C-alpha cells in the first residue's frame, strides 16, 4: 500500500498525525531542518517519537535537508549518528555531504533525495540511485505521465499530494536569501513570493508570485496506479488540526471513500486548491492568496477536527489466551496481527465464594481496549471451575500485556544501524591557481561577436544556440550550458548529440541529471551554481561523479569560500543578474499573456525584476533587479580558480567591457564606470545568509 507521509513540526502535530492514521511521518531536529521556524524536535523528543511511531508500525524520517557549511560538518555527522543509533527509518536530504557521511560512517542507513535536489528526469533518478538514495522526492511541477515514467524506474518515488506550493522549483529559489539574507536552502525562507507583486501594469494590488495550495486527492488513485511509493503532505509549519484533517482525507481518498473537501479547504487553503501541475495546465487558475475569509473558515472547523485525533487509531488486532488454574498464577497471553507475542502473570486465584470467573466475565474486561492501538480479535480461555479473580485484576493484566506488547512491537519495527566515526575531509586537496581565469555564459549568439577569446578560458552557450555558436566561434573554447529544468529528456539528448557532433566537448551542468548525460555522451563535466555546493564534502562528491571543476553556491561568504578544502578547482558567480526563482509557471503569461509581455515583475517597493524566458524549455527565471558586479572587489577573494560572468540582456559592447574589467584591463584608480552602469550589488559574498 502506498505510504501516507505526514508532516510533523511539533510533538502535538505528531500525535495528530498518528491518531489520524498516517503510515509514516517526517520531522526535523533542532538543526539542519528546512523548516527552521517550526517547533521541531530535540534529540530526546526524536527518540520518543521513534518509539511512539514504531509501536504503531509507522515509519519516521528525519529531515536533514539544508545545505551545510564546512563549520557544520561535524555537527551534522553527530545528527546522522543519532539517527542511526536511534532507529530513524531514513534521512531526507539535499546536501551531497550527507551522501559522503553515510557512505563512510553508516552505509546501511537509508537516505531519501529531497525535493530540493530538483529530481525530475530519468537521468536524475539514476544519479540519485548511484549516490546511494533509495527514494527520490520528485519536483512538484511534474505532470502525471512523467511521474508514472519515473515511478517505474530504479528507486522509489515520493510525491507531494497536498499542501503549499512554492512559486519556484524547490532548491532553486534564492529570492529570500538575496533580498533579506534568509536562505530557503538553509530553512529560513521569508516567503517573499506571498507579498504583493505585479506582472502587469495594474493600479490595484496583485499577488502574481503566489500560488494556491495543491491538492491531488481527487486523483490519488491515478497516482497510486502510477507506482508512486509515498504520498507526501506538506505542512511542518501547520497546526495539528491541519495535519489530522489532511491525513484522514488522504486515507479516505485512497480507500475510494468520500472525504470532506470543504473542511479540508477551510482548515487551510489559499482560496481553494489547484492540481494544475499534475494535469500539465499552468496559468491563472493556479494563483491565489490567503484571505480573511480563509482564516475565518479555519476557526470554525478546528473544534470538529479535534474529534479526528481525540482517540487512538487502531493499528492492529489483538488475540488473547487467558489461563486460570488452581494453585497457579493467572496468566494472560497476547498476540498482534504481525505475530508479536507477550505474556504476563498475576496472583494465584481464590476459591469462589459467590460467582466464579467464566469466559464471559473475562472477555468483558479483555475487550476494553478503547485507549490502546489494538482492537479485539479473539480470545481463548482455559478456566478451571470454581475459581475467582476480580475484574479489576483482569483489567490490570490486560493493561500490562498491552504495554509489554507495545514494547515488543517497538523493538520489532526499530532497525538501528552501526555507525563508525570517520574523517570527512581526508581527500587530496589542490592548490589554487596563481591567477583566476575568466569564464562567461551568454544568452544570445550576438553577445559573442568581437569577444577577445584570449581573455576567456571557457564560454558557455545555451543548448538552443550551441550548434550555431560552434559554426562561427572556436569550439574548443565553448561549453554547452544546460537548461535548468527539463520536461523532455529524450529530445534534449538528441539535441546534445548534435552539439557534440558540432565539436563542443564541454558541458556546464545545472542539475544532477546532467552528470549522467555528460557521461553517456562524452562531455567534459563542469557543474554550475544550481548544484548548491556549500562545503568541501559536497565538492568532493561531485568530483567523484566526474566533475572537473565547480561553481560554488553564491550563498557562501567570501571568507567561507577561501576556507574550503578544495578537491577540485572552484569558481564563483562573479557577474550578472542573480536568478531569484526558477519557475515553470510564468507570472507574466498568467497575468497578461505572452503577447503583452512586460518582461518583468514589480514588487511592492517599485523594484523591477526581469523575467528571463526559456519558453522552448518550459520555464522562466525571475532575475534580480540589480546586477552583481565584483570587478573592483576581486582582491577580497581568496581560493578562487575562475570567475564566472553571466550575461543576460547586455549588448556585445557591454560584454566586452565587462570581460576587460574582470581581466584587469582598466586603471584601478579610475575604473571604467561604463562597465558597471546602473544599480549593482555585491550579492551575499560579504553579508552572507542565516
């Protein structure tokens, strides 16, 4: 049966999830949780949660799903150790450092690839399996046919079926970080997408980056038939009532029984639900906000929802054997549906003075299982005539044997894993190049005209213009820059074959799937910022996958970059508009249509954020309002092997001037201001993220 996976942001939510009938839960510890503002669980509370879940036969997954800094690796290793020794059923993670920790220290521990790893293709699935993952949490943006394809492959799939939708593809949103230093990849998203934002010139207030909550419950049987292993409910920041309502509704939908959709919407929604991504239908109907009416509706339904989790959910039948013999202690045996057995004994029975104990008397007490996880199955009685034992003692024996069976069940479901402490940075380190090289990535072919390629080590060009670029420019200096999201991987492979045939042999990979494509087609692999590499262990992981160098995350501070123990050359995002969101749901197209494209979205302060369209690939990128410019700050960086300059709307002349500026071809006392016209930023390199 497909797993019903419930969010638990607090012990109260855990109780609600268990009593509503979930079959697995996911929760975060005090560190490394992508929901740092949830209550979360201490180590002691996690241990209790594992015991409470396992006695019910429910699995527990811990989220260690933030990106890590080098200074946190030992602390993270301790958290993994706690999971292994406590019997947590698996870790949900996005940082490749976790794969290194698990391989070295506890290879038998189960790990799941978080949705923040942007797994959405067959090659992505294969790479997660190769890294040691047994399950991939798929990107939320996928339609049913792709979910079905991926669910038929090498490892399990987990799919979000209810809860909040981010405007951006998970793991690829940097808006909160860039605007306010609160990193979504570090668990502190400020939800800037829920604030007023306009994609059209409209006098009224608009929320063109805010999506409705998703709900796939009406299509849940189709998802089950597609082979999905786990149905995930979003909501570790939500109240226990929300968790209970969502779990119970999902359980009913899976059984083909009606559920109260209105109550589910009332407890939490943003003007209703959407299933647009599942149907492959993006657009206006997917957008919505939380309104006053939604809040009022929730207050009305909370009391009724409490009844869902007021009592224990029955998890197993129980069968008894009751033995009452003269001169021997009374004995009670119990067995659950899974074959777990327990027994207890009581006092020696007395001779009955009035009414002797009989099967009917015993069964009346044994069947009182209201506040347990058990339902009464059958009972056998071996009762000698003329003996007496009080009903209260039978009740006490029933309570004792249930508690003992609880403990046996807990142990039978708990799988502890051996942990061996190992060093994490015991790999060969390289020296930094004497002088950082210049690499560029362009958006249009004409941006290459007149470039002095002697100043540029490598030039990345988009997949759709790569073949044409190779016809006019030196192919040995070119790399194909991969799309950041892919709906048709087979077609993409055919396009890549043409690029390889044109003489381009390097690839700038933007997600894990491209590692497999580079390997299959013989491209030299360079990994881009989308890998979110923030620590030395993760860098070593991509080196093992075949990367010759990597662009590290632009969420790192300059001093953190300088302190990295490098297993391979690294570069930084050194120029251009930082991508704030990667989304397959264009805010402009839904608001005005492509023919009336404004080219940008405007926030409540009047700042304009350009929207970079990759319509052929099926996504757009919302770019920062300011350009990152570091040519006059390169002396503040250490440990850098190359600077990556990303060009979007620049003219050919601007491209040449900016390359020259980074190559040092200007008077440092009187720098060429034309290379940095307009509003500029130093990004996060000197202020960092929380």
